[in-house]
């Protein structure tokens, strides 16, 4: 006689699947776990990006030391001639010392020797112009404004760092009658009497600054409120050759303008842009929205950070410091000047 399987071991019961409620519960648990994990992943990614930004600043600061060892002085913000380059901005002068000699050499040759980077200098590696060359060390991966200025054909030659005018320029120039000569401070390490570890060389500065439009914003503003930013090869002539230390072509932006990588001083003879000094030089932007809505509170006359609550700065001794957004304006300015004699506050 054959026995029927008991109800407890029937095939139908053994193959029973999940109910709809059980599936919904599992999905909800997975969603909660993802929600808990995502912020942690984003923090890890931002930490890695900030580490890269820090390393960029260190490479730039050490590059300045190598330049100083070679020429006996730091590179200028701009110069009629420095090394083998004519009428070029600081970030161009720095190229041979950050393993970018090929980019340096691709600038327009000058009769008799040397090079000059021009607006219409042909590019290499698929770019139409040299000014469009991407220099990885000059770009911070946390900077969401890179490549967002749709009104220009400059990108991907934009950058995320500004150079300190108080170190590389002449801080005692006549602001009422600015000239290109003001942009060469002829600075040596010995002349930085405030201390190499207490003076900034570089600070982060957003690649694109749409401009100040918020009437409620307090503090200094550039008069035209037009857009600015940071482009590494800004501060050049449009075309021509060098004759007697001057370019025969038209002036494009030399020695600098509203999209030059500058902070803490200087006035542009080209378009009148002023980079703020004293307590007015304190950065305002510490972290930007994911959708890059910097309009309304971005000022091209200031350093600015893509990181929340901190801004990375490269110091004259080659080190890098993470400066908290709570730093006072007095301490920030004391770290900008090279021989002001100010004492840094406890917030440094």
C-alpha cells in the first residue's frame, strides 16, 4: 500500500516563495542600508579628492623651491622676461618645475631664443590652442566649477588655484597707477621675513566665478560684478613676436585680468580688476552646491574653496595647511603678507 506524503512535507509547501509583503520588507531594508552607506562613500570620495588637491598644492610649492634654486629667486606673477619665457603668467613660468617642460616648450618660439605663450599659440595633443591644455596639477577634483563656463573656449585650461600677490608681486606698488612692472616682486626666500611656514604661496580658487549679484552681500565687490575665475595661462598677449622685451601684437590680458589666478592684492592695468587686501581679503566660499550655483555670493577678487569648512593653502616652506573657515580676517591677512611683521592668531 502506497503512503501519501504528509501535509508537512508536500512539494507545494516546500517550493513556496516570498510573499509580496516579505519582498517589500527586504527592499526597504536594502534601501535603508544604501541610504546609510551612501554618505560614508561620499565622505571617502571627498577625502580622496581633497588629498589630491593638497598634493597639487605641495607640488606647486616645491616647484617654486626648485625654481628658486635655479634662478636665485621665486617666479613673478608676470614678467617681461623670466628664464626663457617672455610676457608670461606665473603658472606658465612654473611648468618646467612640475614636470610640464613639453608644454612650456610648445609656446611660440622667440627669435634669438626663448618662448612666449600667446592667445593664438597652436595647441598639442588634440587641442586647438596651447591655452586649452589641461594641467592636472592645476585642477582640484573637488572643484565642480571646472569646465562649467560655457561662454568661453578656454576650458579645459582652467585651474583651481590662485597665487599670492603679496609673495610673487610687488605689494608696495601704486594702486592708483598700476603697471605690468608691479607683477614682478623679484622675491627671494630670504625676503620672506615673516617666516616661510607662516606665509602662503598658493590658495584654492574656483575655476569659475559667475560674479557677485546679491545686493545683500556685505563686504567688498568688484564694480562691474562680471564673471571671473581661474585660468592657468591668463595674462598673455594675443599675437605677435617679442621685440625689445615687448610684444608687437595686441594685449589680450597681460599682465592679468578678472580670470587670472591671483588673490591677496594687485590691480589689473588691463580691466581694472582688484584683488582684495587686508581684512577684505578673507575667503567667503567654503564648499559649493553640487549644482554649482555660486551666483550671488562669488567674488573673483577672493580665494575660494570647493571644500566644506576648509580651504587648502600651500606655504612658502613647501608644506600644505588646511585652514578652517572660522579663521579671522586678521589672521588670514597676516598669513598673506611676507614681511608685515604681524603675529598669527591662535586660529591659524
